[in-house]
C-alpha cells in the first residue's frame, strides 16, 4: 500500500526550504509546498499536555476564526489497525455541541462501494460547515517518527492514495488535514527484496490509541468544543 508521506519528508526530497524550532520540548517543522499548501509537523517530547497545547494552537491558527460548525472526517479502513487512526479520533469526540461537530467515517470504497471523496463532498455541500477536518494515516521513511509526529496542513488529503486509487477532494469551506505516520516501507528499513511492502510497529494498537487521544484532545482545545 502507498500511504501519503509526511510533507516534511517530501519537501526535503524536493529541496523546499523549511523552518525548524523547538516549543515546550516539541520539535516543530514548518514549511510549504507549491500547489499543496502550508504545513506544520510537531514531534512530541516528554509531555503529552505540551503536545496537545501546541497541536491545538496550530489547528486553531489554521482553522481561523468564526468556526460555528465543523465536519470532522475519519478517513481510512477501521478493519485495519494502522488505517484506523481517523476512526479512533472520532470515537473520542462528541457530536453536536458548540461549535457543532459533525462526525463522519466514510470507510473505504471496497467496503461501501462508494468513494470516500464522494461521500465527504456530498455531505459537505449539504451541511456547509465552516470547517472540514480530514484525518488519516501517513507513512514515513524513518522508523523513529512512527507514532511520534503529527502533521497539520491547510490542504485536503487524498482518500484512496493508500491503495493507489487517489481521488481529489474539495469539501465546501475551509479544510485542514491531520495525520500521523504509522507505516513504513521495508525498503526504507534496508529490505530491498521486499522494498515495496508496508509494515507497522508491533505495538500499533497502542500507537493508534495514543495518537487518536492526542488529536482528539487538540481538536477539542483548538475549537473550544463543549457539549
């Protein structure tokens, strides 16, 4: 499977300039890629609370003011642990409230027969939320980044890219994307005979649970969500 790569890694390969600094013990990488957008990659330090605060600040900054409703989309396949990050986040959020949260888990086309992009765009057009948040699993070429860094961008993810069936996605209103690298190619680990095979850490269940918890808490903090 071919998951979207961390933009910080894609930018480095393309020679794009990035800014790196440390806040509250967390390493921050900030950059932009033409035709894709601006992004922040936050690598967690020793404090979960600091990670939540920083990630929440960048979500709020990217989302902008005046968010009275948000469509939060957990992309991926809940039947595959490494691909269930979006579903884990949704399980930790509460629908309704202020601002009003719409929670959507469109699944994948092999399960529903409908492309995720079609489901998201159709519902977004009908509901017209102020903000759409897309959450999905990413890949990394460095094993030490798995489950430890969070990417936030002001651009839409592309559902289906994990199975080589990428579909462009253009929800109504502002869109931000959130992801965590949870998979890596064997080729990046030096196994050339099986270089295109994708693997996950042995503790993937714990990683998905942890990352889902961090993202959900950051979203609630950023949008000051209340029941």
